[in-house]
C-alpha cells in the first residue's frame, strides 16, 4: 500500500474514533412523524423485528436466522388497521434484522387507530391565533417475549417529530441529562428513551408549539416577494432608461 493511502486511512480511522456516532445515532426502535400544518402526516417506523415483537406484539419471527418477508410485515401492520404506504428492504445490524414501514394519515389525531401506533395518544390544536400545539403521550407497550436477544441494555428508542413550521416552544431534553432527546437541524425534535425503560412502560410526553404557517409557505412567500421586488427594480430601470433616451432625443 502506498504511503499516501496509508496516511488517508489512518486519518479516517482517527476521525471515526473521535466521533461518538460517525454514522448518526442508531435506534433499536424509531418512529418518525413528518407533520404538516393541515394535520396530515407520514409516519416512518424503523425497528428491529425483535423490538416490534417486544414492544408492539408483532406476529413475526424474531429469531436472527429466519428470513424477513416484506409481505408478512405489511400483513401484520394492515391487520392492525394501519394505512401502510410502503415496506422497505430489510437490513441487518449487530446480527439483528431491521425493517422500515411507512404509514400515511390525513389526520394525525387518528393515528392511534393503527394499533401498531396505538400506545400513543395524539393531539393537534390551535394554541393562539398564529400557533399550533402538538402533543403526544407514549404509554405502555403491548408486546410479548421475543426470546433470547443479544441486547446490551444500551439500546435506544427514538421518537422524532419533523415540525413543518417555526418552533416556538418544546419540552425536549437530552438523554444524557436523565430524560430524553435532542434538536436537529432546527425543525426536527427527538425524544429518546432506553429500550429497557420503554419495555417497562415509562411514559414519554412530547409537546411542541409551532407557527401555524408552514416553513414552505413562508419560504415561497418570501421568494415570491423577492421576485416581485426584483422585477419592480428591473421595470423601473427600463423605464428610466427609456425616459432618458426620449429626453436626449428631444434635446437634439
């Protein structure tokens, strides 16, 4: 191996060693809610099969040697009255099998109808004239024994909320501070809990107050305003040029 290649490899290893999670935080079970200000939402569940069994009682084989059939995963979620949009390609991590399920709803407040998400209550309501309040309480799991699983006790469960507008207030705190979560990229809130606490039924209370006007709408509004202003300046410049030309022609 050439010397520059060795140096590059050592640099990558050093950077990775200095990072707690160079590829991002890994969850044994994760729910991501992409909320819109009209109340519709998309939910993405990323979870190991063992966690789906232990937390939600999924009728799936949690053993690491069995094969994942996406049709079986879809069947389990649809049998629980979940509006499944898609089931992703399964993957493995630390010897356990993981799967992704995407669920759609026109009203986030009705998500508990999907029994795979039914451990939560969901609320979205006006808080002030220009603010909305989102609240979610994650209650006790409804699972069954997944059998022997090589969990270490450090596995984390995450609940992410992708907020569609400016965040005015939230109750997120970091897991390292003894409770839950973090803020990422300005409008993503994460509440976290150790898998052992989630299995024990320790509740998670999620609350955020946000602007009732979506970030996309405000961005388009600002962009449109900037475009109008630019065209106005251009039109004024053209008008002044034409006017100056007419004056010069009359002067001759």
